[in-house]
C-alpha cells in the first residue's frame, strides 16, 4: 500500500480539494462584488431620494411664491382704499374703513403664516437686491442713497424675493 499524503496547502488545481478552494475563492469574490454593487446602489438611491425631495420643496416654494405674489396687488388695492377711507371726513365711511381694516389684517396674517415678510425700505440704504428705484429726490436732510419714500411695499418669502419695494432715493444734488 502506498501511503501518499497530500498537504492541502500543496494541493494543485488537479485535486478535488484544490478545485474546492478555487471555487470558494471565486464565490467570495462574487459575494464581495455583489455586496459592493448593493452598497453603491443603496447610495445612488439615497442620493436620488434626496434630490427628489429637494426638487419637490423647490417646486412647492416656487408655486407658493407665485401664488402669494399674485395676492400682493390685491393687498395694495385694499391698503389704498383704506388710506382713502381714512383720509375722508365722511362719517358714513367708518363701517367701510372697519371692513377694509379687517380684510387688510386677514391678508397680513395669511402672509405672516406663510413666512412672507414686508421689506422695510424707508430709512434704509438703497439695496438693488430688494429695492427698485423709481425716483430720486435732492434732500439735504437724508443720506446719499437713503430710501426716503416707499411707493409700493416689497415682500420676501423667507429669503426669496417675491417683489422688490418701489422706492424714491435721496441724492445730494
């Protein structure tokens, strides 16, 4: 009887044990590749989900700003009517004035709930990012470039400009 002992480390590819070792190594590589592909796919999906969420928020903000921007001229008209009613001495306009004040208050509360804030222009330095200059006036009592009159109030939705303030700016002459 010939006792030939083959060490597994010395096993060649011709032995069943060598074939199993190669097959096991191939299966491990395959598993590692599949796990790598899975991790990459999960990362891609996570990035896709984040991008879709961001785009959905941006689209919602865009539509909200457009809709709120369309309400602003109506608020302007209510405020002009309120100013005219307050300037009138007619006692019969008192109930109309109260109605207009109520409508104005509701508009302003709606805007506040939607994170819309008026741009404070009067007394501020002219800023072309939030002000639209429609006139200049020589004024020795104001700083050069100071907004001296807010002709139409501007509004922001968070940090987004809904519409600029139309202003008159002081000059030194």
